[in-house]
C-alpha cells in the first residue's frame, strides 16, 4: 500500500540546530542550501512540496536563521526548520561577538 502525498510528512524532524557557516557564504546561502536538501528529501519520499508564497502554508518547507553573520566571517549560525522557525526570534535579541587573529611584524611584497 502506497501512502498518499498528503499522508507523507514534509519533514523527518523539526527544530533548531547550529551550522558552522563557511567563509564567503551569506546566511541566506546557508538557508537556501538547507532548504534545497530538505525539499529534495521530501520529494524523494513522495511528499507534495510547494514553493514559498505569501499565503501558502501547506507543503512549504520552512527554513530560517536566527541572525545574520557577515559573509566574510565563519562561525555558528542558528537555523530553524519547520516549527523551529518560530523559536528563532529569541536568538535575534542577543549580541554577536567576532574574534580575529592578527600577526604583527609580517611583511609581503604586495
């Protein structure tokens, strides 16, 4: 017996998790990448997946982040999936801290 598309869950799991954002990726690049993975997984399992629209709720893979990191910085990005996107607002009220390393006395030709 095969499941109907509406019976197949859109997500295997929902919530929040941390991603080590790579250097030169924007926070939205990370979110788009994760959304693509989740949409492909849902389609492969037979779920009906729709593109995000203003009023569309059913069948839309929801992914968001809890605060933008600069593309020139790598670090921890909090990501929410499904019902976890509602919990992300709490991470926006916090502050970010950047750590940089500096080497003095180093000289190059350029």
